[in-house]
């Protein structure tokens, strides 16, 4: 089977899927995300959303929509940034995991929250302010390998013949199909791998169309690249270490790097404005995360001050999450607003 089907089943199978059975975050889980590192991450994201909401004339009510909210930490931190913004927000979450929906319910106790499996049931009668952190990397993707003049083959997964539940990669002929046809990229060499994700692009188109039609803005953060390129980025995380993605089936998180150029293309084709694209570290620094960390430190004890300093480093430094993680912003207005945090 193609990686798309494999990944979709390993992560999302109703009973056995990785996300369906467990809470994968934290020191006892498999990985840690930015909102779980420090509240200052969510406060910066919240500040960006509140600023865009103000620039758009404070529409009320509006839909505050998060895709893949994990433990609900980011949403809870965003809601603490501005009372006026939170009071106007109707909270809607796109989440497939029943375990994580329960965590989100706990984290957002006191707020009226609506859950959705996909876009179709999200209301279409108010502006949407959207956020997704480490959501797109969890959506399935496909891999192709260049075999020279004979063209491309798809890299797929098959069960080993004599072993139960053991898998291996094989190549599947894909005729004259050229995965590069829609991309502006230098010619491949033999053995180069190219990844595409129709699911991520389709999600981006659905989101952009909604924001275009209803008004609003959105911010997408994830690890990946701003320019289209070659390479195998399929990865599996198990207890904070990388493992072979064809082992620990259903017990390890499967992801690949997000191609932000492909997302930007989907956004442009859906006629939303690009607020900008950049690295997470630059974005958070431009929004003033250093000043916010200093303010928190002033009122904190020694150990807490140390934690704040470490969190700031982890979120922004280029050796940590600062460069690997990218940010993309979109918004609905035809008139140029001034989105914060991006160099133009
Ligand atoms: N944003 C959170 C969690 C990231 S993990 C954080 O930063 O901590 C990925 C999240 O996306 C989880 O909540 C997972 O259950 C959800 N998810 C993954 N694939 C999904 C899909 N196809 N539909 C809806 N939610 C999905």
C-alpha cells in the first residue's frame, strides 16, 4: 500500500491508530510540542491572532478554529491573552482522537467548545481565525523515487512474505506520472526522493476557501521547508527518539516534513492573502517573545527563571526549534493589512 494509506491507518485507525489510543505528549510520551514547552508560545500566537482580529475591526462573534489541538494547551493559552477577543470567540476544534478530545475538554473547562471530524460541519456564518501547530505533518503524504530515464516509481509498503506484521519498502511502477509536474524544481538525479501530500494541499484549499468566503486569518506552524526540494523526511518518533517508521506500528508517531511552498501555492490559488512565511525563531522574536520572557522572569523564582530562559532558547534558537520550524500566515482581506511577525 502507498504511504498515504499506511500512515492514515497507523495514525487514525478507529481502534488501533496511534492518536486514537493515547496521549502522545510530554516526558513520558513520545514527543513534546511548542505549546507544551511554555505558555509564552501560545501567548505569542494569541497576540498575532488578536492583532489580526483588531485590524479587521473586531468581528463578533467569530469562529476560533484549531486543527489538531493535542492536549488543548495552545488554545487555553491563546484564550488568556485578551478578554475581549475570548468573549467574542466561538471555539471550534478539528480533532479525530477521542482520547485527546477528552484532554481538550479538561483543558478548556468553562468554555463552550464544539468538536468536528472535518471542515464540513464547521459553521459558515462568521469569520474564522485559525491556528494549527504540528497538525499538517500528521496528514498522510506520498513518496516517489527517480529511476532515471524510466521515470518515477512510488515508494510503497508491503508485508514481508514469511514474517507476520513485518513490513518493507518496495517500489511500485507509476507509469508516466511525474510528481514534479506542478513544481518549480531543478532536475532530479537517480535515487532522489520527492514527497507530495495531496491531503495537506486539500486541507489548505478547504481552509483558504473558508477564510476567503467568511473572512478572517490563519497561522500554520510546523517543521518543514519553505522551498520545494528533494529528500526522504519520513520519520517515526517513539519515546523521544527516532526509529524505523516500519516498526512499532501504532505505537510510534509517523510524520514527514511539511512543504510550505506547496501550502502557499494552494493558498494563492484559493485567493487568500499571504501574510508571510518564515522561521519560527524569527517570527517569535519579531513578536516580542524576548520581552515577554523577561517580564515573566521578573516575577519568578530562581528555578522558574531558569525554566523560562531554557524554554525561550528551545523555541527560538536555530539549533533547537527556531529554524527547523516554519510559520505561514494567511488572511482574507484584499486590502493589505499589516500582519505582525513576518519580513516581507
Ligand atoms: N497542536 C498540538 C498537537 C499536535 S499533534 C500541539 O502542538 O501540541 C497532532 C494533532 O493532530 C493531534 O491532536 C492529533 O490527534 C490530531 N490529528 C492528526 N491527524 C488528524 C486528522 N486527520 N484529523 C483531525 N485531527 C488529526
